């Protein structure tokens, strides 16, 4: 991750000797006898620890708002503490305002860091919600699809039967989603890029589902969503929303070309034999049709 933050690392590395040069040229060295060793250890130690945390942050996170705020706050604390430490070695004229401004980087950095921690907290809530949607898979120790880390069609059929047994008479909808012209993506960009598309679509779908919904990779470029307690009409609305969210994605291939994505959908209730329901939905979703998708009637 560090190469992604090269500019930030260079700026911080240049600021440290620049501060030393500033104090050495505008201040006067203090005799060793008047050095306050406790202040030097505390202020210097704070600068070192903030610098280490700064490196840890940049080495473990991608670029983004949260990373910039947390790393920026830590860098400001490091530089402010460094200036405070240099103040123990060099006497600066009390009328010099720049010294106070440099030391003021500490509270400013704490403010920026606090804002970054707030957004980091929001980010963690979203990630936790994302992981909760996989909880059923983790709890049952299911093997994941190698590409999307989702369950397979066999697990989906098992869960459909369990829903029928657990909640007889209660609506349970199933939505089948198919990526349009996925074979052309594999042909033009290669299977590795096709795998990246499957991962991206899977993540987008997960982020727009309820915790009770179950997302599986049904087959190839098809995803299935089991929605307990949802009617077929509501499932159609949710399916159109999922298609719209994927349609707004801006997926870029490794060569930086943009790949526009769209989905077809079909939905039904799971009040029949799972194999029959899935076969009906597969036939329905294969029917080309313009628009957001298609809704299949529940099999008799």
C-alpha cells in the first residue's frame, strides 16, 4: 500500500529536516545544561509514535477520505511534537509567531484525526453490515465460490427447502439476476477481467440487500437472491433496484477502459420444488427484453 501514498510520504519526510533547518537558522542553540530531558523524551517520543502510526495507516489502507484524514492528523501531530521537541534544543525569540503556529499543529492534528476516526467508524458499520449478510454462510461452514466468495446453487436449494419448512405459508421470494452480454466481456477483456466483474457485481448486490437476504452465485454470470418474508411484487421492486444500482457502476478494466454493466432479472415465490422454481426462473431470465428486467410468475 505504501507506493500508493508516495507523495504523502515524501512530503512528511521533507518536512522533518525542514523544521530542523528552520529552528537551527532562526533560533539559537541552548546549552546542554538547560536541556529538559523529560520534555525531550515525552515530546520526541510522541513525534516518533505518531510517525509510526502514520506509516501503519498508509501501509494498511487504500487512498480515500478516511485514510487522508487519519494519516493527515497523525502527520500533523508528529510534526507539531517534533517542533515542540526542537524547541528544547533551540531558543526562539518569544515574539516569533511561527514557533507557536508549528506547535499548534498538535491540536489541529488531533481535530483532523478525530474527524477521520468518525468517518472510519461509519465505514466499519458498513463493513460489519456487509459481513453480517454472509453470516449464514460462515455459521454453516460452507465452501465459498472461489471467485465471488458466495455460496453455490446446491446451498441455495438447501436454504429454499429450509425456508419452506421453517415458515410454511409465509412468502419467500427468489430473484435470479443475469449479467447482460457477459460472454462478450470475457471475449474482449479476458476471463481474469470477467472474474473481476463478477466480484464487483457481487459486492454491489450485497451492499443493497437486507441482512436476512441470501445472495448466491447460481451459475456462471447469474446470481440468485433468496428473500424471506418478501412477496413476489416486492421482490420485483427490489430486483429493479438492484439492477439500477449495478447499472450505475463505473467498472474500469485493467487497461482503464470502462465497462458498462446491466442486469436482467426474474423473480418468483419459492412455494414449489426448488429445482422447478429455479428452472422456470432460468428460462425467464434468458428471454431478451429491454428495460429493467422481467418478473416470472410462480410455478404451479
